[in-house]
C-alpha cells in the first residue's frame, strides 16, 4: 500500500468513526431543559411545562397527605442543556429536593389506603409487620385460606410531618380504630338489622349501637334510612373454602279423604331430611361474613317424602250463607199453601236411611224427638240462618256439637207425623220462616 492509499484509508476510517459516534450520541442523548432550585440542579425536563405539571401535582399530593406545602416560595430557573434520554422527566431526586425544601417534612415510608395517606413509619418493614399483624387477627389457619385487604393498600417511599411518623403500635391502633360516616340506604325485600349490618360490613352490635333507631323487627322494602357507618380504615378480607353438611328438605304429599276434617291428619310415611356436603367459598371482612358462594354439592342421602292423609272438610262452625242440599232426593211437597194447610218447609223424599248432611256450618241447638217432627235437628248457623231437619230415622249429632257444611247429621226416616220416608227441611232467616228453595244451591 502506498502513502496516498493509506491516507485515504485513514480518512474513510475517521469519517466512519465520526458517523458512528454521532449516531450513538443521538441515540443516548437529547436536548432538554435543566431545572435548578436555588442554583442547584434538581432535574432535566423535556420542557418547562412538563416540569411544572409534575411540580404542581406533587405539591398538591404533599398538601393532601400532610397539610403542608414545603415549596410554595421556591423559585426555579431553567436553561437549555443536553441530557441522557433516560434522565429527561425523571423527577425522583426533584421530589426529594422539593419535599425537604423548607425543612418541615421528613422522609418516611408511607402507607396508602385507597390512595389516601394512612400512616407513616421510618421503615417499610414496620408497615409490613403491622399489615401482617392485622391479617393474623382474622386468619384461622384453614388450608387454602387467602388473607388480603378490602381496601387497596400500597406502600411507598414518601414524606410526612414528624408527628405523622409513628411506631408500629400506634399505626396498628390507628388502622383498627373506627372511622365514621353517613350513608343513605334503601331497604331491600327481606332486610333485617343483621342482614343490613353484614351488607355494610359491620358486626350487628356495632351497627345497632351507631343506629339506635333502626328497626329491630321486619323492615318494609323501599324504606329510606340515613345510617351511620363505623368502619376501620383498613379491613382484612379472608377468602376461605369450607365444607358444610346441610339438610335437604323433603316434600309432603297429601291424599284427601272426602269424609274427614281438614285438621284430621294421618301420617302414612314420615318425611326424612336428606343430607348433602356443600363446598362453599366464604368471604369474611373483619370477621363479618359478607358473601357465600356454593361451589360444589354432593348428595350423601336423598330425602324421603312425607305422605299424609287428611280430610277435605273445613271445620266451619259459622255458616257461609250458601245452603247445600241436605239429601239426595226429589221434592215431594213444596213450601207454602197446600190442601191440608200452610207448609212451613219442603219435603224431600228419599229412600229410608239416606244420608242427611248439614246445609251449612253451625251449632246444633236441638237434637232429639220433637212430637210431630219426629227425630229432629235444628242448626243455628250464627249468621242469621237456622235450618231444621225433621222425621229422621236416626240422629248422629248432639246438642252443642259444632258441625261443618256437608257433615252427616243423621238419616232419612218417617218418624213423627209422616206417611213415608222423607226429610222435612225448614229454613229460618232472622227468625222468619222462608222458602228453602230460595237459599239452596
Ligand atoms: Zn213437611
């Protein structure tokens, strides 16, 4: 290689190196704004606006956490610069400089509950230990149990007033102590004090104490209440899967017996509860069960149906007002005038020994032989109606008996002044003899 060739080779090499360096520089570095506070550089920002946006937001969060604004008098200066791309808009060290600017706040490890400042300690371990102790209060040690918190919890390196930085004991007590607030509540169907308390995540005793006027009895759905809620800042949520033995209810089948009374029940087969093993997921918040979900159910034994036989007749002792025909037969003599004189009822002819039923529910006020009427029954239906039955062959009710509509009171005969077997039926309404045909259905 001659001299000229070597020279050209070096030139090309240098040029290539310069291009490479430029490419590398442009990849790693960027033009930016250097921000200084009291002459000390605290950050590189992509623009003044991006720094000021961060600065306003950060100071606002400090005021909300501590009630103190450490940098309200701070003045920033800006100048153009070049910085590593990764350093632009990285405000970690600026946070510290701003927070500690007037010397009121200190560095602390901060616990946040649902985003709000809930306490500060010197170390992260102190907060972690307090959180573990809270969980331990509610953990049962059952396999598969998961302990967490109802609220969102975060731990961060932050800033606090010296009096906000506490020991573990103080933080533990502060998290356990109740915070109070009011809540509008509209009741649901089936609500009771215990159910509402559980829905709001409070033990019933605490709920009752804070809401002394809340009804202890059944609550109408749709009722509006203003309730006082007392809840710790931070609540432990335990998620547990449990196995429970539960009963399976049996069904009851009823056979109807036409001639018995409704309260005359005969158990033909006794019902037996079945049993099942139910796997449930249970969510418990600070000791209050707030949710259960059935995951799986295994039947251990099937239930056995109960079979009952009961009567069809109602124990009606007061008349319904509607009279039923007491006998199956035909009218052989109507109400009103006839050759031998006025007829005070109707005659229903029927074979000797036919069943006679009470026309309606009521009380037997006469039962026995009554001269021309023969064997005779009178029933007061206690609603202004009285029915009277004459010429019976046999009576099976006694004075004072309460009878239901359709109950058998005796049998057709021809006792007293009668020429053949029939029932002479009389109906009185408020003491007046009336035509039974008007009331029989
Ligand atoms: Zn008659």
